[in-house]
C-alpha cells in the first residue's frame, strides 16, 4: 500500500518545485501559488496543506488525520527531509487562521528554488 500511496502523491506533485526560505523547505506549485508542505529544517516541524492531502487521499479511500503517517513518511522518503515530533495540517481545528504564516508569494519571490 505504501508504494501506491507514494505513487499517487508523486503523481500529484508533478510540476511543483522545492524552495528554501528562512530555514524551511517548501514544496510549491509556483504558477498556482499553492503550497503542499513546509518543513522547518532545524526542528523538523512539518506543516502540510490539509485540503491538498484530504482531496488526494479520497482517491485511496483513506482519511487524513492530523498526524498522518503517510504524509510524514512520504516527506522523509521522497523529499529527504527530516520530520521531528511536530507535524500539523495547515488548519488546526479552526482555532487560528494560519493563512498569513504561509505566504507563498514571499517564498517564491525571496526564497531559493532548489
């Protein structure tokens, strides 16, 4: 099942690019200005786009949990990033609007494309 999940995620991120910006690595669809993941390299904090993965996992008849092991494993195995004990979707139960913390245009403009 892991190989199938990896294939579906890999196929879905074709056309995206990795960026480095302020100590973090981002996977972004540059033209759409849509981010997929953001991983802060120093502590391994991983943020992932909840909507992106929820829609993707529907095809696999999987539910995306806040601590989804499939996303974490894919990031580590396919992007070579180390994920620590802290990983979060982009929306934390409606408690806080994280939109301003994920300024994709800032990353694209001032980050380094890898």
